[in-house]
C-alpha cells in the first residue's frame, strides 16, 4: 500500500523523520508557496514498505507522553547565564554531557551568503555548544540529525538532543526503541515560522553591502524577558554594528509573537500541554515574582531575576537520570508544577492563530516580505489607534462598560 503523508497542512510538522527513515530515498522535503516544508513521495522509488507512516507522529501514534509533576526553578552555576535566553539550564546540562565524552544536538545558525538559517547540528566541544544557546524563532532544519544520532547511540555515545516538542517526538519515533544513553529536552514553544520567511526578513532589513552575523531574540542586554531583536551586522570594512529593534517595531518578531506566521500544525499542537515527549521540558519561569517571590527577593532569595530563571519539568525516569548525572552545576529549587503553568500558557493549550494570518500569508506569496511589511504596517497602525483611544477613556467609564457587557451576557 502506498503511504499517505501530510493529508493536510495541519498534519505535518516537518520533523523529517519520514524522509530519514525511508530506505530507498523516495521522500524529499519541499517548500510550499509560503516556505513551509512538507514531504513529497517519489512514487517510482516507493516500494510501499510503510516505514514512513510508522514514524509519522500524525499517523495515529500513541507516544507515552506524560509529565511526572516534578518541577524546578533552575539556573546555571558554571556556564555564562547571560548567553542563554533563560536560566541556562540546557547550557549547563549540555556542557556536562560534552565534558563526559558525549554529544549535544541543538539549533545553530548556519550562514548562507550573509543570511542566517537555523539548522540542527552536534556540539562535541564547549566552544561549539555556544552556537546553540539563545532563542531562535524560526523552524530549525533537522537535516539528517536523526540518522546521525542513531549512529552515535549505536557506537555507544551519550547523546543529548534538544528541540521543539515535535522534533523530539519525531526523533523518538524515528529510533523506534529506547536507549539508555539518549537524553532529550523539549523546549516550550509558541510555534514556528519557516526559515524562508526568516531569511527574507533578514534580506529586507539588512543594509546593502553588509552581512548578518547573528540574530538575537530576547537579548539579556535589555533585561530578562524584554522582547528585543538584536541584529549583528558586518559591513564591507569588517566594522560591526548591532541594531536593537523592539519586538513591536519588527514585522517578523511581532508576527511571530501573535502567531501570524507559524505552521498550521502549531495551532493544533498535541504537545502544548503537560503531556510532553522529552525527558525534560525546559522554558522560562515566567511569573516567578508572583508565584515564588521568596526565590528572588528577601533573605532566602536564591536567584537573580534579571539574569534569567528557567523552569524544568521532569517527565520520566530518564529525565531524573539526566539531572542526576549531568545536572550538578545547576541550582535547582523544587516548585509546584502549577506555579510554572501559570506563566506558561503553552503548557495548557496551543497558541491561537492571528485573525490576520491568512492575509499575511497571501501577501507573502504575492510580494514576498515587502508585502508582509505593508500589511503588517496597516494592522500595526490600527492597533496603535485603538490603544490611544482606549487610553483616553476614563477608568470609571471602562468599568461601567464592562459591567453593562457582563449584564447583557
């Protein structure tokens, strides 16, 4: 029977497990008009073995997804916490895995003619690991990393693999068995735009004659949790300039935050819950100041808020083993799981798509990122006008209007 993959656009996350498992190289990954990746089967090469459907997480797979309920606040005690987006939990774990002779896989920026693209690559030195740190708000290409991980595991290597939840689920399904030497970390994720849009945005904002050497989201130079986009540019004279752009002033960043350019599958993400595919789940401990103020202020304060604090969920025994074997340089504080969930809505449900998403995608097909910029500017102006008008209305009038609305409801 010939396989039927990606029945619709919401039924594929582009993890590439199907492509990597095919023994006859009958599957290639192609982009649609908007730049989102999907599998294409060469029917002349396909023998109908069904392996691709066995590893597809959208083909009624029953992964054992669960969180134990154990949650921690966390920050690194050894690595440079300022190089990480939150508390440096992944950096600390990966550093110790590498020092013990293992390999850590994560998203890095690869440069193509001065434009950056996120790809999954291994780090076997602490220096290489530095490229994996920091948020990258575009879908990373897993390439042939699943196959490489399998080879490393079969050779006896310890492997730490980090990625979005769907990338971790894809790896587990691809491997089709458990390995004691494999540890996985899924990152709490809002949704993923595709790399072509990310590249086109860079081309739009990059000055002629310059090349982009880094795109930093949420740089801590502006404080933990501040939404800034830092562009590192190198001109023809090798002079470096860093441009900081507020998220609300960046069409790409703003569209990302409002789920206007994420994949269709992100709106139906089965992992946007407490049922996770990774051994550990890592994210930011948003809301710690209200949920656990004792950890950041007063005599018993254990963390410096402005430097960033991670939340770590332990999802299974392998996650416990990862912390036990490689978490010695982490400052961990046990917290209630509910205190983490309060500030992480993606642990409750998927992000709701922007009502402007289709308009923005259509503009991208018609005119590239310039079209997106024009549409976004119009939406942005309307939002600013609404905010100004709202600010002029007295609080008493707002409260009365809310009471009337509730009475009518």
